[in-house]
C-alpha cells in the first residue's frame, strides 16, 4: 500500500484535529435585568459643563491666601495665572473691589511699576492739550457772570427771594511750578492706567451715539443747571484749557492705589471736575472689567441706559476714591458729591465739594449715591 501523502496524514492527526476543533460554547445564562435611572438621578450625578477636572478642582480646593493664610471666602479668592497661588481681593494692596473678569497675575509675578511723568512743561502742555502760549500766564481772578448793571437792578428789587446756593469756580494755584507738579501727578496716574487725557465726554463708533444722550429721557426728570452755574462751569473749562487746573494732587497709596488730595483749601460747593470718559450703553458693559463705570442716563427703557467708561479716556475724576457704605464712619469721610445735571439738553456728571476741604485732605464721594451696585465693603 502506498504511503499517505503528508498533507493527508497531517489532516488525519488527532492532535491537529483537536487544535482545529472549536470548543463548545458555554451554556447561556439568562440575561440580567437592566437597571434604568430617572433623568433626575442623571442630572444629580452629572458634573457641570464648566467644572474643572477632578485634579484641578482638588488643587484649587486646597488653595490658601498668600497674605492672610486663610482658605475661606472662595468667591473672593484669586488664583494667579502664572504661579497658581491665591490672594483675597481685600488682601491685595491696593485692594480690588471685585474679581477681575480676565486673567490676573499676583504682585510677585508681575510687580506694579509706576513711571513718573516727566516734570517738563512741553510734555505736560502736549499731554493735556493746553493752548499754546497760555500756560505761562498768571492766574486770572474768577469773574462773575453778571454785569454791574444787572447787580444794581437786583439790589433795587423789593421782592424777597430765598438765597440760592450757587457753584463756585475752583481757584488754581498761583505758583506755576506747583501747577506743573499737580498736572504731572495726574499725568502719572493716567499713563500708569494706560489712559488718555480727555476733559469731556467722548462718543466712539460702535458705542452710544451723542443723540442717545438726552436728559429729557431720564426717568423722573433731571435737574437743569442754572444759567449762573453754567457760566461757572464754562469759566472752569476755559481755565483748564489755559493750564489753570484745580488745586488737586494725585498720590499713590499702598492700600487705596491712586487717590486725590487737596493741594489747597477748597470751599464748599466748589466745582472740581466733570466725570469724563467714553459713553456707552450699559448692556454693552455688563461683562466689562472696568471698575469705574459711572451712570450717566437712567431712562425708563433699561436698554437705553447710558454709562461713562473711563477705561481708555478720562481725567482726574477717575482717581477720586469712594467711601465705605457699610461702616458708620464712611459718611464722615465724604467731602465731594456727585451730581448729574441737564446742560443744554445733555446729561453731565459733575463732582462738587460738599463741605470745606482742608489742604492735604483726601477726596471721597459716595460711589452708591444713586444705586447700590458698587461693592465698597472692603474700602477703608
């Protein structure tokens, strides 16, 4: 008998047959009953979409304030975007009124630097856009807006009127060198805050137009500036154009930041400055990081509410500090009031002394005089 072919013998080998034979499937067990969760259980166990990863959340939960060493008040604890160390907003120097919306860097990673504005007349004249040839003149005495004949007519009147309290123009410092120092201090604060000087309301494209600033739209009406007070404001504006500024000095305080103090005695009801900046709708600034937004117009329609935003342009009013509304001594520090007036049909915000101010005294006014929306509980 002829031998089997190798392929045939291999195919008939019992070992190979066992390797090629598939194992019998195990007996199937009955399927387990599936457990279903209600939608409320799913939502209760699910993590928020914006929740940090578990590792980052555990690290942030252990973050402590590098100044006070406490880990409470999470809503006011900032984490540096470089070193990831924490600081409370009220432990910073100067303090922050609220948590910033954008990135934040601690003072150790990004130290605060203040570059002093050069005390040079030519640079100060260019920065404040002072009229050429008027910066070196002597201070002119404030003139009354009424003629002598008008005064005589008023004295001959037999009708008794209640004496109205009128605004007074500020009295510039007579020393020209001292005035340069005052303006240089304001320029230092403006440039350190990356701002341009502007002594009037500015209307920028893609923001609120000038036609939106109508005082007649104010809910409940707005007080109209009298003719005499308007002449006082115009006199002060003309003095500013000549380089005759109010006797105010901007200094840097380690706790409050830039602050303004009187460089001479200031009488009650003296006009100090107008609050200036870019005019915009409040709806465009709801998520804005600027901490100095001022209400300009409050109409019935909330969508038409106007605010002043001195984040890019402004004047010395940007650096006048606010009082603490949560302490009994807060009101005692107030020496300036913020008043909105109807001037030629437009809304303007004026800062006026509300009592006699001594030389060297810091200026304070109520940030929440119209609506309690500014956090001042950590103010000094």
